[in-house]
């Protein structure tokens, strides 16, 4: 039996199957799409299908919700509208949404001592867990955080990884669930491959036939809030500094750039490789880290007598 009302079931189920086939669907948008369908049936009982009034009414910010909550609630409906427009329904338009709230977090630069203490604490929590379920959750967090640290992946990319995306034989991760739907690949160090292989064996014993590489409750991907919670359980026990899981991504970029100094510059090729590995669609995004690496401008001038834009011209997305 369909979860949707008869007036919209065929349309909504076709959309959901499309998103599932594209590896861009999870339990959170699924629930919000059901709520949207119920809203349409309650507010517009005599109107079949989907109208602009339904969309605008649903996407209007509520008095009790923040802008971020509004964006998350309306996301699947916006994707549905885009899907219908692409298939010829020109009576609809994508609703305007408020810009995402600006983040005030200042990037944290991890020290070697902090990283050592953090991962040591991750491992202690596995050993100290009172039962197998909590030990597996601690193991999942420990491995996931090490993957973020060693690969520069976005937290969302790591959370939503499917088992089919992780090619341990060829040491490559295929990133499908990513910002802007820009698929890219991440090459893995052999130490990381070994770590993921051991974790995969443990996960298969706990969650046979799982689809998500780092499963949470019920085999679903870990939520963003749960990832933050697991991070701060460890981080707050070893440091009073402010940090978030996403800082591992910035740390990866800065450590790579710093490692180029004094080892043969080849700046252009190395930066392009880093940009593509991190899933940036433009070198302008990677250029952000240029400002974070101490004395990089002086190093560029010393090595080449030129600035960033002269050494690294913009690269088109297909390159």
C-alpha cells in the first residue's frame, strides 16, 4: 500500500524511485515528503496533483522554526518541483528560499598532540563500551573520523557512503552523495584501506547485507546531529577549544599544502589534484586555503616570482 494519497501517489513514488536510483534519498526527506502530501490533502482536498499554491504554502517559513529548519523541511519538495519541471510541467516554479544561515564557526587548526589524544580517546571508548551495540557505534565513529582526517571528505559524503561506493580492492571511494551532485573519486592510502577492510568485516557481522557503509540505527546513515554528538563526546573530553567534524576537511587541505613546501614545488599540478580530490568544482574554492597557510604568498613569490592567479589559472569544471 502506498504511503501517499491516491491523488499524488504515482507522481511521488516515481520521484522517490528516481532519487533512490540516483543514490540521493534517505529517511529524513522521505518523511518530509509524506508530511507534504498530508498537508496537501488537508489544505487542498479537492485539488488533485500538485499546484503552486500547495508548494508556496508548504515552503512558507513557520513562526516556530528557524531558517535552517525551514530549508531542511522544504528540501525534498524543492527537488520534486525541479524533477517535475524537467519533465515538462511548466505550470510550476521553484519557490524562493532564504539563504542558509551564515556560520560563525572559526576553523580550528588541530595540533599533533590534539589529534593523537582525540584518536586515542576514540579507541578507549571502543574498549570501554558496556555492550556490543555501543562498542560498534564507538568503532564506527573512530573509523569515520579517521577517514575524514585522512581523505578530506565532506562529513555528508562520509555519512552517506554506500557499501557499493567503497572499492577496497582498487583503493578508491566513489563520492556520489555530495555538494552540488558533483561526483568525484578519492584515492585511499593503503593504511586507510586496511582500516576500512577490518571495519567492513566487523560491520558485516553486526549488520549483514547493509547498504550504508557506516550504518546508524536501523541501518540508516548516521544523521548530521549524531555525528556531531559522537565527535563532541570525544573532543570535549580532551580539549576546551571549539572544533567540529568538518574541521578535519580543512586540516587535510592545509596539511597537504604545507607538505609541498621544500619538496619540489609543482604547485599547479598538485593544487589541481587536491581540488579534484576534495570535490571542488572550481579552483576558487581551493584557493580559500591559500589564505590559511602561513606565509604561502611569500613562498609563491620566492619559488616563482608570481602570485596564485598567475601560477594557477582557473580550470574549467570538465578538466
